[in-house]
C-alpha cells in the first residue's frame, strides 16, 4: 500500500491528525481540495480558549479539557500564540439566553431576576474557569475599576466594574500550515489543491482516486480519515458511500474588522441582553476584530459571507458598550466561516455542542474515521483521540508524543518574544519595529532563515508593499504550500488589510510567473 493512513481535508483537524500519525511513523497522506485552512480553519475568532460561555450549558468536560490544553499549545507555538487578557464588563441588566440550562434553573429558583446574571454567578463561573484546567503561565481573574483604569476609557459610563481573565490568541491559519509542515517533515505527503473524487474499500485497504495539479491518479491506504469539516457529510454519502446516521449542523460565524477602537492590548468579552456574547479584540496592530454570530448555513458549497444583517448586528452589539458609536462605514473587512458542529438535535445554533464526536466504520474491512464537530483549542487532543480510535487497526502503534513538541519556528520560551523581536531588529537594522514584530510573530526562529544574509531591503527581492518582500513570498511558496496571492495575504499573513488591489494583483502575477527551480535555491 502507498499509505498506512490517508486524510481527506486540510483544515486544522486534518493537518493535526496527519502530524500525529506521521510522528508515530505511519506512512501518511493528506489531500486538500483547495489551499490549507481555506475554509473554517482560517475563519475562527482566533482564540485558544476554554469557552467561558459553555459553562452555562454545563459542558464542563469540554471546558476543562480546553482549559488544560491552552498552555500545552502555548508552549509549543509561542510565536503564533500568546496570552491575552479579556475584560468582561458587568452591569445589572445583563441577561441569560433563555434556552441555556443555567437560565432555566435560575428562572425557577430566582424568577425575580427575569433572566439577569447576578454578580455572584459570574464570579462563580470565573472561579471555575480559573481552576478547572490548571494554570502555570496564565494569570487568574481579577476585578477592575472601570472608572479609573484604561480599560474603562472606551466604554460607556454605565459600566463601573469588570472582571479580567486569561485566554490565548492564536493565528488560526498559520497553525494549520505549521501542522502540515511538521507532518511533511516527519514523512507525510501533503497534497494541496487535490480533490478526492472517490474512495472504494477493497478488503483491508482503500483505493482513493485523486485529481490534483499533476492530473488524476489513484493511491491506496489501510485507513481513511474524513476530516472534511463542513463537507464531512458529503464525503460520507457521495465520496466513500458508507452508511452513517451521524451528521453535522452547519453554523455560520461572521466577523467584522474596524480601525483600532481602543489603545490597550486587552480584549473585551461583551454580553448582550439577548443572551449572546461577542468579543472585541486587538487585531493586527492597527485594527479591532469583532465577532461572532451564529446563523444556520445549509449548503457547504455556498461560500459563507458576512451578511449586511450580521454586520449591523455586530455594530449594534458593540455600540451597546463603546462610548463612541461605530457604523458599518467603519468596517474595513469582514470574514465568515462555517462551523461544522455535531448535530445533537438542539433547536438553537448557539446551543449546539462545540465538542467533537469520532466515529469509526469498518464493516469488516478497512476502517474510515469520520470526524464531527470540534474546536480549534482541542485539535491536538482530537488528533490523539483519533489515533486511539484507529489503534486497533495497526500493530504496535507508538504512543502519544505531540504534547509540548514545538511547531516549526516555535522552539523558544514563551517569555522570550520581546527579546527576539529586539534581537532581530538589531541584527537587521533596516527592519522597522512593526516589521520585526510581524516576522517573529509569524515565523519565530525561522525569521532569520527568511532574511538570510540580507544587509538592506533591496537584498530581499521585490517589494510588494506593507513589508512583504520576495524573500518572504519565496519562503511561503517553497516551505508553506502557498500558490496564490490570496494564500499569502489572507492566510499566511493578514497583509490584505494593508495592500491595495493593484499591489495584490502584482503579487499574484509574480507568483504565477515564479520558477520553482529558481525559488528553491
């Protein structure tokens, strides 16, 4: 056989499983029909977090596992992930969503509250959040006086007090790419822009028909992993033709990006009187990210977009907190992704579980593992659990290995980021502070490999604008699977926020004309 295990889907679950499997010595292949992280995994709210609001749904195990995982992931990728403090303003009129288990109990035992969140309940939730998963790096919750602190300056005067707690930021699409790169370094074949046309079980193996840049071909594998995300159901029924009663619920989450709305580096956790929550997060130095929504999305092949109604909802939500109102005219970018949540039968998209379900179907022959749901924070644990599910089909599968193992460029302590930025700028004086910081935050210790022996900006090749040079694009094309300008400016970086249409078109032309035999040198 060509492979021991073959993964369909190049999102975070697929890339994480490919990394785990290849790290155990399995011959591993992965096919992604588009670019890596081209769907859900580049459209998240970009947080490693336990999910504070999931406590209202009594999803204690999900929250505990996610909280415990935050620091494990942070240590392995301190360049693309970092601690972030979240400010939760409190006002007496805050309400529960009517359908959460917590709100139903409160409506019975404290009907006079009429769905409002009592202060003691928020304190209890944050106490659990601080202690369920254990912490050694991230600080615990504290109370803020918004009348005197900088956190209160951009907020309406009605907010007098807030609670500040910890979670982590993550560059979601770079996380996927680095998992794929590490899988490839450990022996996996990563095939982007390669569609799986069909897969057929023949006794102890699968025959998988592929169509990619080099044309059609077939490969064989002992086990198949369906990590298709929003397309998991389509793959089950139309590609591999197996029976399954499990399904996913497609939920669209939309975000808006505005110019920077506040001057500090903390994020806000805003609770709405309709029971929903949104985040307002410092983003890409000069911007603020606001999201997310929860809306049903029926067709995975329909590109998700932030609708005018969703954009207005997020604007109105934020205006309920910020002193200076914003409008849709202040939006500089929107993005939207489809979350493939496990269909557990609940009515509300907001209430649908964020936990994952793994199902193996073998029918007496080669197995297929179908992945339903999941969240970015628990992707590594999902990969381990996926291998546990497949272990009976392999002889002497090596043990778990990935906890704390550094991602490419992440082999340095969490607390060394500032020193690395200063050191890079010292060694390459032509770098601005922003440029040096961007390179370290994207590439970590590999930033020096990109810059090489350059003495001036001109030594880095074409200048595409916004600190993007030929040397960086060459790295992205030869090391990180990038093929188009969109791959570069919206997934490997977020420089699409700073480049105009003509600059992006010039980058696309340069990449299209690039000679890989020359680039690789």
